[in-house]
C-alpha cells in the first residue's frame, strides 16, 4: 500500500513537473526580458513594421494576444484582473468604458501625443487613452437600389417603412459589438421608449438578426454575399474597404452609408494595473498614440486615428463618410441601461 | 473461548489513505472553485437565494430550459430511432467488417464537440444549396445524433448480443409472430439497456455546449451555452451561477434516474459469453445489414466526409493549403500563436491531464471497490464533476486560482487540472466494473497460495486492471485533448489548445480562418480517432460502455 | 500429529446466526476426509474457516498441530481448490501452477521443477503453455489441483471441485484423488454433496447437517450404522418406517421385525435396501411391496417398489421371475442389517446437546 501511494505521489509530481515544462515560455510577462503583452480584441490589426519600430526603439518585443470580440476581451481581462494575461489592454470601446473604469483595471497614464488628439474624444479620466474612433452606420448596396428603382432610405426612421420590408440585416446586440452600437444609436436618436417602438416596427418589417458582423455582412448583404439584404449594419469605413479590396479597380464605392444612422464608438487603451512591467507597458501605450501607429490604423482596422495631425489615406478621404454630428450616448447612461436594453431588444425583436 | 482474530485482514487505515488522493484533488480543484462561483454569483445579495429565484422566474430562463430539455428529448428519441435498429443488426448478424464497423461507431462519440461543430458547419454549408439547415434546430439535433448513436449501439447492442435466443424461439413456437415476439420477449429484456442509454444520451445532450455554441444561435441555446454567454459576454456572474445551480439540479435528477436504471441491469460477467449472432443469409438479412450499414454511413460517415472535404477544398480545387497555413502566421488569422503551436500545447496538456486523471481515478476506483462507507461515498462523489457544467468548472477554476501557486507561471497547470476533472469519471467508470468483476475467489486463491494482501493486489488485481487502465488512459487522452467547456476559460490566451483555436477560428470571418478551423478539426479528429480505435483493440468486457 | 484438527468450531457471517456450531473433526496426513452435506449445511463455511477466509466465533483450528488463529491466510499452508477453479485468467497453465512456489520465493529452477512435477501428477505436462481459458472444464480442474499441490501445502481444501463437471469425468477425478493425496503426503478435506463422490474419494466421511457434524467415520460404518434418521436419509441407506419397539420386536405398518437390543418405545426402523432381496418365500422377516417400475440396469434389474409411504429401489438378479409393474412382490429381509433409530432427531437435536452423535451399536 505504501508502495502504491508512493507510486501515485510520484505520478502526480511527475505530471505537475511535466506541466511546468510544457510552458513554452510565452507566458513570461513577469520576466523583464520577455515581450510586453498587448491584450486586445480579434479585430486588432497593425502593420508588422509598426510594431518592429517599437522593438527597434525600445528593445522590447511585443506579443499581441487577441481575446475574442471587444466585449469578451474586456470581460476576460476583468475575470483575470489579479493575474493578468497581459500588460496593456487595447480595444475598450465607449460602450463598455464605464465597466472598465468601475473595475479599476488601469493605471493612470498621460500618453505622449495626447495633445494632438481630437479634444472631443478625450475622457475625463487619465486611466484610459483614446486611440481611434469609428462610426457604426447602416450601409446600402448602391447597385441593388439602382436596379430596384427604390430610393435609398433617407434616415433611421425610414428603415421602418413598408417599402423597405425584408431588406435590413442587423446584429444581435447581445453578441455583437456593432449590433449593440446600432441599438444604442436608435436609443440616442429616438429616446428609449420610442426606440423600442421603432424596433417593434422593424421586426414587423422582417428585420434579419444575426449573431455577428460577418454573418450579416458576408452572409446576408447583397453586395458581399448571395444574400438578399441590401441594407446592413456595418461601419462608416466599409465603403472605402470595398473600394480598396474590389476585384476590379473602381473610383466609386459600390456601397454607401446612411449618415443619419451613424453611431460613434471610440476605442481606448490602458496600462493594466497589475502589470509586472508598468514601464514597458507605458512605452507601448505611448507607441499606440505615435504618429506611425496612428497613420497605420485606417487601412488595417478601418477606423479613424484619434490624432488629428496624421494624414488620412486617399481612399478614406475619397470614400469614407465622417458624420458631423454622429449619435453618441453618455458612457454612464450606457452602463446603467445596457443590460436592460439588450433584454428589451431580445424581448421585442427575438422572442 | 479462543475465537481467532479477523482473518480477513483489511486494515482500516488503507482505504482512507488512498481516498485522500481523490478527495484532496476534488476538494481543491472541484468543490472550492464551485464554491467560488456560487459565492460570487449568489452571495452578493442580501437573501442568498434571490438570484436563483430571479433567474428561475425569468421568462427567458424558461425559454432556455424549455429549449434545452426539448432538444435533449428530441435528440434522445432520434438517437434511439437510429441506434436501435443498428444495434439489433450488429447484435444478430455476423458479417465481415462488423467489428470494424462497431469500433467506427465509437469514433464520433469521443470526437471533441468542436470537431462535431466544424463537421456540421462543413456539412450544412455543402447542403445549403439543396436544403438550408444552417441556423436551425435540426443542425443541433443531427449533430447530437451523430455523436450519440454509439452510446445506444454499444449499450443496447452489448446486452442484445448476449440475450439467449431460446425465449424468443419459445415465443415463436407458442404462436407469436416475429414482431409480436420481439415486443413481448426481446424488448422487455432490452429495456434496462435502453433506459440507461437514453439517460446517458439525454444527459450529454442536455449539457451540450460546444455543438450548440457553434451551431445554435439566438433562441437556440442550452443552459450551458447561456452560462457561457452570461459570463463571457455579459459578465453577469449572478445569472451564470444561478443557471449553474439550475443545471446541476437537472443533472443530478437525471443521474438519479440513470443510476436506478443501471441497478436494474443484470450484472454481466467479465468473460465474453457466446453470442447469438448468425451469418447473413437470405434477402431479409441482407436488407437488414445493408440498411444498418447505410444508416450508419449516412448519420456518422457523411459529416466526417464533409469535414474532410471542406478541409481539403481550396478555391475550386483541392489541396493541403489549409494544413500548410497551420504552421505560419497570417494576417487574417487572429491568434497569438500559429495553430501548430496549439497542437503541441494540446498534446502536452492532454498527456499531463491523462496522467493526473489516471492517478486520481485509479485511487478513487480502488477506494470505491474496497466497499464500506468511504467507498460508497467516493463512488457517488466521483460522478459529480460529470454532472457539473464544464463551463462552470472552468469559470470556478479561473476565479479560485487567480492568485497563489496557480497564478502567473503556475496558471499553465490549471488547464490539465480542469481537463483531468472532466476525465476522472471516465477513468473510474472504466476501472470500476473491471475491479468489481475480479472474482473474489481469485484473490482468495492467491492468498491461500501464500500471497500477502499487497502481493495479491500486484499479482491479481493489477495485471487484470492494467488492460482496463490502458483503455482508461486512452479515453482520458481523447476526452482531455478535446475538452472545450472548461478549457475555454482556463487556457491562457497565449496558449490555446486545439479546440480553443478551432472555436476562435470558426468565429472569425474569412476563408483562411474557416480553412484553418477545418484543418485543425481534421487533425484533432485523426488524433482522437486513432486513440479510440487503438482502445477498441484492447477493450475488455464492458469497458467503454456507459 | 494430524494435518488438521478442528475443535468446537462455531462460525457465521456478519451479525447473522451461527452457520456452524461446535464442529469437531480431524484430517490425518495422506488421508482424504469428505465433508458431506446438503447445500446450506455449512460445509463451504467450514472450509473457508480452515483456510482463514472467515473468522471464527469460537473453537480452535490446529494445522500440523499448531493453533492457526494467528496465521493469516497466506501463511496457513493450505491449498484451496474452488468449484469453478478460480484460475488466474491473465496467466497460462504453468503461470498458474507456478504462483505458489513464486510466493515462497523459490529459485526459478526449483519453481520449474515444482510446476513440472505438479503438472505431471495431474497429467497435464503437455499443456503448460496453454492459456487457461482454452482448457476444458476437466483440464481446468486439474490445473487448479496442480496449482494447489505445487505450493506443497500440508492440507488440501477442495470445495466441490468436481461440481461443474460431467459425471464420468467427476467420477474419474474423484477416484484419482486418494492415491494423489497419499503419494504427496498431504491431508485433504473434500467438500461435496454427492454420496457417490464421497465414497469414491474419501477415507473417512463427516456428514454435516444443520451446521453440525452428525457423524464422522469410515464409509462402511456410516452405511452400516447411521447415527440418526437424518444421516440415514441423506446417505440413502433405505426406507425408514415409524415403529414401536416392544420386547425386541419392532411393530410397523408394514410388518413386524426382530430387533434384539433396542429399547422399548417409539422409534424408527431403518431397512437398508442392501438387506433386501426378492424372495417369494423368505426364511426370516418379510416386506411386501407394490412394484412401480422395472428397469434393466446392466448387471441386474432394478425394481422401483412402494411399501407403506416409501418408494425405494431393490436390485435383483433373478431375471426369470420378474414381477410386472402394478403387481406385488415379497422381499426377504436380512434381520442383522436392521437398525432402530430415534423417533425424532430434528436439526436442532445435535446442536442442543452439543455432542457428536455416536454411532449406535449394532445388534
């Protein structure tokens, strides 16, 4: 018996040792020599050279660790707050800003280059730094509307018109970041109660609700799929993307944006409070606001840079719409209302 | 009076000592995390049961529970409808390739749920031009039938094969037609196995996570998926915890029914008894066998073919491109590591998890078989992790070990621990029947021949159990390498396992990601399939049946 | 010094009642003692007590003259042979037989020699490398015996060893046991419920009923002088008729018989079938019976007859004057073989007195 329990003990110990050895060394944030880890969402993208510049300047490697969609990424960081998987979080959008601040995830940091940021984007809190912004708007398929001889819906309210029945695809706000943004936009435009009356009418108008952005855009949108929806909730930067990635070079964007529906999202970054390497993390955050990184975001993530002093690519100036007065909601109001609104949406539209 | 002392010599201390291993493991890595989840979810309110009450009253909960139970019942019925005829044919007829076919039915059962999800994504995509089942409940039901058919075939077929045919023939000579005789004689005798198989299928589909997460959608989520959604997307731990409790209650109830049906099952001897299978002769026999083979091929083969086809399809042609991209980073694919690294991670983690599960499971099984109150308690306690939502487990581990030895570098240990928790019940269920079936007289014979108790264990129990141990190890490996629900929480983002990588890739747009998901699924399917086919070759007795 | 001595043994399972009360018997080296009893009589329990597999409630077990109380199973030097053989399924024939010598820590060469010797003794030397599940039932039984012998026990314990075998095989193996035991110099305690098997194999037989030994003696004495009605009935000695004895004569419903030494009073008269012969005009006492059936039995005819409430068989070699079924037949009785047994010897009788039933004196 003693023999047997010794065997078990040995097996257990061997197992644990083996497990420790399987660590290939990527999870070594505590080591000063290791890379600084950037936690972010799945849509994060940057040109390789831009990160290489950072490494060349500072001698610190960057490891990018995507954690799912924006909401999931933030939740993951909150759940692992005491034992973070990274040093910097990029991608907290205005929808979830209050939650991130309430959880006290970040160290205060005044990033170099903050002076060049559009003052309208600056929060009253030094713990988060705006990096980029973008608008979620209803996109339309120009070709489809021309062929159908139907005018493009003029504004948000028009989407509920009978003649646009069965044309719109949106995302479930419970599972999709642009879906939630669009829902918030309707509330910002119409007020809460009127917004859900509007959603009732959209439902009667046979609105299609998908789980995620790609299901709607690449699964239902007439321009990007064999689907039957010429109206889809997407980004204001989608038309330039269509031009950029068009199979044949084109001067006119095949899709357009209904400006009245645009809801603004700002993306923030912050240094995680429990990072073992606050200095490296601060340097990385500064880099996110550097001209090089800022100039890179339009064509990698299809958003607008927070800095006003970097040039926009031509395709953006030509085809992207930047609404003068986009819809916005106060982060505190979002935080108070978000779950209730999602529930109400589910009840109104999905049930 | 010179009464001898107890000559059985079962020292009291030993089962306790041995019980310490699984008790400590379950206590630390199962109960404590569970307490943390429940505490975080239910303890924040003034009245502890308020969240539970709120969730229980919520009409959305009713909808989720109704869907969960409804799809589980439908899945079980469909699985029986497919599985029973196949079980009958496999039990009654002897033909070339029957054993291979039988082993093959087991492969889908141990396929990781994400692989099943991928296979059906591929299949439904292929079918879409003809009949579009994407985003329907049918997608979920078909996937559930796909990987639970083997439960029915194995459990019911195992009993069916050993049924003495004489009573059936007696009924026929007494004037019952074939159908009547089946209904009056065979069916009642199969009932315990059918009940047990139904309970298992119901349990598996009731707690289905990966398949539903991938194939479901708005309005089509199980409690398990809702727990994940509440946690990962809404950060609503209160609801997550309340749903976990709800799920646990439902599962315990099902397990209770399962246990009752199992107890009615006649004990089967370890030795293979003669079968009543006969060669295939005559048109009806040929039709029956052909039909069964065709049914299995359709239900289980076609989705796998679709998966393979999708993994190899590149543009309009075929190639290994998707597999090649696994080794290098690409812009479109969002993962912090190249997928090949996930494969290495998975193999290493599953190996450690298997060793852990074997150590814990073996000591637990030996304790359970030693009888007494400790043994009985152990027997019951070991089924608990099986009944607990893997998602809850993962969440609990994450919450319970954010600091201390399992934080930071040590966090890498939590993944094999989480997977071992899921595998331990399988190890115990594999070893226990074999340990129980060892004839007491074998031990007595060894003792009278001069073997002291420890030697008896080494000379009799160990050699007989070691084959079952190999089987248990194989099952553990297959289970752990495919584990998803707990791993998705515990795995560090920088160290994804294959299932986690597949899920991430499936959730992202673009052909590269889809292709990678399919290629990884094929790899994972090949790994688990190989392990299972190896197991089947050394299968002893009723090992591997549930 | 005996191979085994059991004194005043009392045993039972768990908190249940005694299965055995006050059992006393002994086995000498080279001797086969059969423990004969119906199922449930406690004979397997006795065997397990001797092997050390069940605890005692009272009494003593001496192995080779030494008290075995402190000896665990593995140090008792007993070879236990089970009814279904209990061969180790994961070892071949030689591996099974080598188990005991291995446990004794013998050198490999000595183990081989022991295995070889034991397998030769049971005639299975050619099958040494076979897996055990490839053997027939009889072969498995012989492997089990060889396995027990190879450990050189001082006592063989055989628990219905032939129970699962066909009758011819059973008889052959049982007949071979005494010589084997004599040659190996071990004692053997053979549990069986079959009188024929006990007769073939045993030097002495202990009849066990109701948890106690009713009679323990050589077979001849058992059949000639059964201790009580239970023993006589179990051995199948002959019909028992309720009787009243007065002045050396037993009065029964089927006639009167001379019984010289019996005390007066109610009793039962045992008429051994061996003492009956078909004789229309017997010299001595006679018994009239109705013929139920007549069968040819090879060397003689076997008559199934009924007398009083008893049906029993009588052999006759007078083939020329066979009675027909339904007719009557007169049987001559050898008065020397008649025995008078107590009127009542229910199962409790032995246990209440706590005494071994003594064989009664003949006439």
